């Protein structure tokens, strides 16, 4: 048994859960009409309502005691001061510096001047591309940007450029290629003109197989469709921490945008990895994105925990995962432009907190990160909400929506939000037997039909949701929302005593794929694996 699950704060929460779980969420609302006032928090343009979570004041007090027991205040200070809290990689985790102002040192070197230098480089470059001062090899202006990267070198920029589509500048279309599956690159390049296409090769390590393979194929396409070796310098730029690998690939270091090992891949959109964002929406909007995140950083670092949005979001997640035993978490944006937000959070949360070993090297005896997934509303309502309402598992969900739409089309936005409010209400309250009986009776069903339909029409309710409303999805608010979730993940990692900044779990598959690729290139039958893997490989070889 770990000290965490034996600790007084943990045991008190367990006892509290046994008592509180006897009460339906509907009863909590009936007993206390002030739940919204008591359990909603706001910061700038963001409102978070936790009232539809199974919590009382006592829950919050006990969760805060757990946070203090796990030394959350000192961990926040350690992260913000640049301490090497990524202990397995001996690195600081300083994404907050990328959007900050305060001087910070890493290994005795002041990093703020470096951050500002690269931001200025991004600014000059994006203005030059947008204004046409920097052009392609035929002197035509660039019309298309193809970002080649994967994981954190893809998901953040894709998610943000999609979410900020209303801010996209005319004349430049961003494209993203991540998958090693040749279809993505082929389909992207099919309609593009090499003379007007700029490639951004984005890889922290510059060793990632998918990215380098796609980058090589893109270069080949460029050379076979009109570009020459000398023109590569005009059409290919790199974003990386690995200067020598960038040079080896054939990109002039003058065309490289640097970042640093203290920026984790899934925390990197604030660095030069955000270059496609700046190219698509302009550097001013990129600065606003940083400013929004910085304001959330300040809120996180200085606000008492009971009013602290990321702290409370993280602790409510702990309450669900560790005390109610939930293992999935749905992210449901009621905003089509946020359609990649769930995928972005999937990497942020699952790669950070999908761990079973503590900072001290012990196997945990408690649950850690949930399975995160989701789709925009209302689409999800016509797909998987059936399970959310009437399935056997409880899946806590975050509902997110802007109050104002960028697309004021007739009644669409009101209808969208009506669905948001209806779904969270339905999940909380459900529809009990008595209500269903009355409804069916009013439809004049005969007794036999009524009894047959009755159990199918009951909604148990008591399904927890957190609602996040914000005024408008502008760059600043989006920056704040992303930082909110980054810090939520950090809060949970501190409670679980795990390192959220490494990702050793991605290594084994990569190693094995390297070995298997060699086997796929040979004509011989493969027998070096288990029977299933041998069988599958040999079937593929016979049928490729
Ligand atoms: O394989 C996982 C991972 O290392 C992620 O953490 C990272 O975001 C992604 O691969 C891409 O890595 P890189 O930017 O080094 O190409």
C-alpha cells in the first residue's frame, strides 16, 4: 500500500464518497438552490460550473487538504522557477516561460532573451511570407504552408489553426501532414503547386521516423515537380532543438527556428512549433494566444486553490477517477472549430498522466490518467451520447462552448447552446420511473405497451458534467483554455506523484517497428516473434 492511499486525506475522501454517493445529483440540487453560486468559478472571460459534479463544500475542503498533503504549492513553485522536475530526463518543464516575462535561468543561462529572439525571428519570417517579401523560386508569393510533424509537433498547431479559422489571413492556407501513411502526404500535395508551397518540418528531436520520412518524400516531390536543390533553401524551413540533424537533412540553419529541451513536445505550441499558427493567423494573434496562456499561468500560480480554475478542474478529476472509479473522460466542445480539441487533450492528458510508476520508482496502487476522447456537439449526441445517458459506465464529461459565435447564422448558435444546456441537465437529472409513467400515460398507451416500454425510457441521471462557458473563442481565450488544461494535468500528476513530462511508454513500439521493418524488406518467412505476430507479418508479406 502506498503512503498516498493510506494517508489521512485520502481515507477521509473515501469515507466522504461512501456517504455522498448515496445522494443523487438531483437531490443535491433540490436540497441546495445555491449550488450554481457555490460551485461556479470564473476568471477573465471563462466560467466553469462544477455544480453538476457530486460535490459539497466538504468535498472541496477534503480535496484541498489532499492537494496540500501532496505539496501542490511547492510543486507549482518548483515548476515556475525552472527546477528540473522532469526527473527521468533531467529537464525543467518551462512552457510557462514561453509566454512569460519573468527572467528565468536554466543551467545558469538566462532563457528569456533566447525566447524573445526566436519570437522575433518568427515575427520577421511570418510578416515576410504574408507580405510577399519572401517568395518562392519563381517569385510567386506563397499560398500554402505544409507543416510536417507528429504528436506535439502537429496536434497543437492543427488544433489552434482550426479553432482560429475566423482569424486566418487571406491568401495562405495551412495544411498538416503527420501520418506515415502515404495517403496523407499524397492527398495534401495533389492540389498544391511547389512554386507557391512552403514546408515547415517540425520535430523536437528531428529523429522521428514519420516526420523525416514525410519530409524526405515532400522534398522528392518538390524536386520532381519543378524545384531544384538550390530552391530548397527557399521552400523548406525547420523547427527543432537538434541543429545538427536539421543540417544533415539539408536545411540551412539560417532557416531553422530553434526551441529547447525544457519544452515538452505536447507543451510546445507556444514555441517555434507554433510557426504555422503565426503564418496562418498572424503574429499579433499568436502573441494574443501567448498572453491568454500567461494570464492563466498567473491565475494558477497566485490564486487561492478554492478559486483556482486549473486546481479545481484537476481535483474534481481526481475525485471522479480515484473515488468514484471512473476510467474515461469525455471532452465535448459545442463549437465546431474546436473539433481537434479532444484529440489535442488526448495527447496532453494521456501522454502526460498515463503512467503506473511514481516519481520514486514504485508501482502505483491507485488509478491515474483516464481515457480521454470526444467529438463536438451536437454531432456526438447522434452517435455516442446513448451510452453517456443509459450505459452501464459513468463517463464524466467536460462541456465547452462560447457564448458568442463567429458565425451568426440565423438561430444556429442558440440551438447549439440549447442542446448543450439540455444535455448537461438531462445527464444530471435523468428521468425517473414516475416521470416516464406519467409521460407514457399521457400518450394513451395501453397498459401492456406502457409496461414494455417503461424500463427503456428511464434515464438514471446522476451523470457528472463540468460546464465551461467563455465569451468568444478568440486567440486570448483559446490560449487561456489550453493553459487551463495544461495546469489541470500538472495538478493531477502532483496528487498521483508521477512525472507528467516524460513519455517512456512510446518507446517499445518504436523499437519493435524498426526491427520488423527490416524483416518486411526481406523475402524470407519470419519466425522470430510470437505465433500471432509471425502469422500476421507472413500474411502481409504474402499479400502486399
Ligand atoms: O512518440 C511520442 C513523441 O515523442 C511525442 O512526445 C512528441 O510530441 C512526438 O513524438 C513528436 O516528436 P518530435 O517532435 O521529436 O518529432
